[in-house]
C-alpha cells in the first residue's frame, strides 16, 4: 500500500514538473515572439518632415506611394507629397513658381548647374544645403501656412541679383 501511495505521489510531482515546464516554455515563447515584433517595429522607417534645413549627407527619407503616409497609430492617413526638381545657375532658378495646397508635404530637389547655390524659402525657414556645380541637395517641409512666400538663393547677393521665385500655398 505504502509503495503504491509513494508511486502516486511521485507521478503527481512528475505531472507538476511537466506542467511547470510547459507553462515556462509558453511564457518564453510568448516573450520571444513579442521581442521579435518589437524589434521589427523599431526597425521600420518613420517618415519625418520638419522645417529644419537638412544636414548635408542626410539619408533620404523613405516615402512610398504619393498618397500614403503611416501615421502615429499605424493608420493610413491621406497626405500628398509634392515633389519639385529645381535647377539653379548664375543667377536664376529653372522654376520660378511652385504651387501647392496647404497641408501638402513638399520636397524640393535642388541641383546647381553652374556655381554655388542653395534653395531656401522665407517664412518656412526651410532650405537645402549650399551645393556646387553638378551637386544636388533636397529639403522636405510641410506647407502648413497658406500664402505667398519668396524662395531664393542665400549665397552672396544672389537673391538681390534675381535668384528668386514664388512658393504659393493655397
Ligand atoms: Cu545662388
């Protein structure tokens, strides 16, 4: 009798150990999945737009389709990116007028075809790096203020010499 009791006791302990291992394994597995998920989320690129001029060698901001931006909650928000290619030389821009809608994200890809120039827009404090012949720089900003703003080259007296244009935010 005593022998059987002792066996039954052992098998209950054995069952408890098996249960503990299963539960422990389950928790570890869950944690592993969760940390993989966190790592994946952390590695996703976050689109950023601001008014601060980009530092040279800025990594390109990843922007997919024109009308898709991923918001804070991971919800797809409607936002449109308006992209403009502008060339500059002594002393004018190839594009004299840029027209966007209020709320648009704007990217200006600026290339100098002759001389040292940049592209800046007053009222937004946004601008590209100063680049030399054959070089390019871009700037992103959100057109969150309606109105007409002058864009210009900030090098030397280029602005006064007519290196200007109009940004119209409707
Ligand atoms: Cu210039």
